[in-house]
């Protein structure tokens, strides 16, 4: 959900006028995000960098999980090689 509370919505004009105070509230943890409204529609989301990085890391984990599931679904045992053969192929001691 984009907006949980009314105080999360701010206008683009408010962002220009109150930018420092809004950033201070985000950095202090008093606010988790702001949804910037333009022409009464959501235009952007402003959030702390740490929260953004956490979201991106979680998204990457989900992408990797989806790729692994796809590969497991399409796994062809006839093309598989043993762990020992893999180590030999890449020059690792067995």
C-alpha cells in the first residue's frame, strides 16, 4: 500500500518549502516515507536510504529465488555432472 496514513502524503510544493524538515524526520525515524503528490496523484516516494537498500536487497533475493525455482523446474538430469567431475573440470583438488 502506497499510503498508510494521511501524514505520508505531501505536495511537491511542500517538498520544496519544507525539504530539510522532511529529511530530518526521515533520518530520525519519525517518518518511514513520504509520497510526493503532484496534480493530486502520487509522483514519487521519498524514504531513508537504509530502507531503500533493504528493499532492493530483498528484491534481489526474490529474483535469485525465482531463477533457482525456474532452473529446478527445468532441470535435466542427463546434462548433470557429479561434484567430483565439477572439481576436476575447474582444477580443484578432489
